[in-house]
C-alpha cells in the first residue's frame, strides 16, 4: 500500500525540488539516447535529399547520405535506425513484387549501412503499402484487403530483409497470423537470431498523414485501413493482440501511435511485463515541430518532455524522428 505523507511541515515535497541536484536524486525516470530508434526515409539517387514538407526538419535521403546519417546516429549513442522507403511510382504494382526483391531500395540500404556500421542495429518495416499501387498494407481483391495472401507476401519480404542483413523485422501490417508465419520462415531460412518487433497495437489513426506523404503513399490510398488497423476506442483488444503476437514468436511489441495511446503502453508493460516500445508517429512529430518552428512552443523542452512521457508510461524504447536532436541535447 502506498505510503501516506505526513502533514506539512513534516512533509514538504518542495524540499526535494529546491535544486537541480536534489531533483536528480529522486527522479523516477530518465531519458537516454539508448532509448531511441530513429525512423529514416530512404530514396533513390546519389548525394540527394528531399525535405518532407509536412515534417519540418525531416528529409528523404539517398543511400549514401543515409549511411552518413547512420554514422551520426551511432556516434550519438542511438542504437538503432528503422528504414522506410520512398518507392518510385513505376515500381508500385498490384502484386507488390518489389517488396521482396533482393535489390530493392531498402535491401540495398541495409547492405550499405551494415557494410560501414556493422554494430548499428538496423530495423525494417514489413508492410506492402510503399509498394502497393492501392496504398494499402495488404493485397486488395474486389475492394477487400485479403489476409492470408498478404501474409504469404510479407513472409517473402521479411526473409529478403533478413538476408540483406536486417537485425530487427518490424511487421506493421496488422494482418492476422503474420508473426507466426514470419518467425517460422526466418527459422527455416537460418535467420533465427533476427528479432521481431511486432506492431501489435497499431491503431487506425489520423496521426499518420505526414508519414504517408514521406513514403509517397498518401495519394495512392483508396478507402481507409479500418478493417485491419485497430479501433481507437479499444483497449482490452490491444492486450489480446500483444499476447497473441508473443505466442507466435514476437520478441518485442509496439504501440502506435504513441502519445495519444500512452494508456495502452502502460497497460501492456504493467500487465504483461514484456519489452514494450511506442512510435511517436509523424503527426505527433509534425504538431510539435511545426509549433516550435512558429515560436508557439519551446521546441527543445517539449521534445524532451514528450519523450520522457513514454519512459514514464513504461516504454523500454521509443521510435522518434526527434532521435538525433534529442540525443544531442542529452549529451549537453
């Protein structure tokens, strides 16, 4: 049972707030660059980058510039980056075949990073939306997103990424049964050490808009993703999804979006006690970065405060576009 404080003056909470040293002594949660995974966007070309208009300070990078950025991340103490491709329109098809090509943009980027920075953890995204002419995470047949056919494609995609050198596979598609199928395929292909971070509780959120701009999927999307992503009204369902994915072989689980769903992250961590991550998604980033750009908020302070909230909610790590800027601030 929690301790009941004595009445004032015996108990004065301000005593331990009176100096930076005292505040540090009783601080319950701390933030470190080791808590971050940096999501980065990769594009074709050489020595080029393209700013993402809806995400101030974020750009798509050609592979050579991505390697430079990855080197910076490693120097800052950020342990992992997560790759998202901007696929050229000519490669977007209904069969999404480029998704599992050994020489697609992501797999070339993985090999380039691992050749220069073998100790940096590289995470990938497993979903068909960057490659799908319909903009959906799965195959569309007669207006429906089909599950089992999509899972078979995701398995091929995950194995191709593992063979390119990915350390963590991140299935973000929300198809039923994909974690078990991917885990079995990785084991069969000799990639038993490749970890899976499942997007187990991924909500059908309006906060993803800038991300779809960044990967070029916004204009392609027909309809919505409500038949496979979670209803924002549900909480218990998230726990069931997490437990299912763990049973199927997930090593870590993710809640997405982040800040509007901190209650879900807290439930997952406190009730299940498993490695729990959250994604501070593009819309969350855009709100804070855009307000800071206009002078409406202190950008550095709200950035660190928002990230600390994830740790306070129980998250073991955070996917955030703020990772390099936050790491620099934390380094002093």
